[in-house]
């Protein structure tokens, strides 16, 4: 996948991200931008691409694993490295199962969500993204090992649900408009998949690991609570403590103090 193809996928989302970050900041470069705005534009664009790197690395490794597995270069089927719930030998799947996929359609269905969600995580929560990502990965895998049915669980769907729920609830808990907007975007794009965290999914399609999806959802919610005081926060409201003779005195936001309201 070359840079042009990647750009065609993420540029529309990038415009929406910039609007969420700052409604007064236009993504469209124009001749009226001063040096400060141009510098900020360049910085944000660079940060956007840097935040995409973890997505590209992770997904590339996932595809490489699939190609090596199905080419039979190592003989054995990689599915043996999946999560085997309740078995000590199955614990290794917590690390490796996210890279293993049963079919091409399975791999393809997880690719774009991972690209977008990991990118969102590292762009909006850059200071805590690495720790959160690894924690979501391990916790969702371990929970699947605890509650999963007796089978081999492979694929990155659990991790997808973990990041999805983390992004959604983190925005709500922080009550910061850009992050709440991100929560709404994530819910709009992937909200229809939430049904697959329930046991009824097994009746519809036994090959779907609803336990992995549920484990990811629970992990995302739990870590959004644990990390709610870290990373980006809602800015404190600023009060104007200075008085000006030619301007009315300022009270709390949205309230103007008139002469009659002032104490003698």
C-alpha cells in the first residue's frame, strides 16, 4: 500500500479530526495564514503522519504473518499460537493471537478498523497512547483466556473493541468537546458492531469469538476509567480578574455584572 493510497483513505478523516481539535483552525491552507498559523499547520500535519506510523507497523506485521502462515514457510499452522482459554500453554496466545487470522476476509475486515482506531489513539492521546495500547492488548487477551469457550481464539477483533471502547468512554469521561466529538465519530462508524459482544452472536455465527469482543469492550471501559486523569484534559475555564474603566465587569462565563449588581 503506497502513500497515495493511504492518503486517499485517511485525508477525509483527517479533515474531520482537525475540525474536532480546533473549530477555528482551518485545514485548508490559504494565503491569509500568518507565520504562526503556517507553523501550526505544518506541526499538526507532521504529528498526524507520525501518529499513523504505529498503525502502519502493526497492520503490516499482521499481513506479513498471514502471508507467511498461508504460504506454509514454517510448516505448522500458526493457529496453534492462538489463545486457548484455561490452558497454561494457551497463555502465549495473549501476545501472538492478534497477528493470526483464519482467512483473508477475516484479515481484511480487521485491517481498516485497526488503521483508523490506532491512529486515533496515538493522535488524540499521544502522551499515554503507548501504555494504553499495550495494556489494552494484554488485558483483552488475558480476559479472553479467562472467559473464552474451549476453542482456539485468533484475530485482532478483541483489540479493536478494546480501543473502540477506550476512545468512546475516554471522551465522555473527560467532557472535553474535541474528545467527545471523537467519541461520537467512533460510535457512528463502529456502533453497529456492538451486538457481537453478546453470547447470541454464537447462534448467528459460531466462528465469531464474542468472548474476545466482550473482553476487549470490558478492557477498554476499565482502562478509560483508570486513565481518565491522564493525557488530554478539559481546559480550565479562565476568569478575567482585571477591571477596565471602559468595559463592564466580568462575572462567570455568560454573565455580565451591571452597575446595579455591584456592591456599594
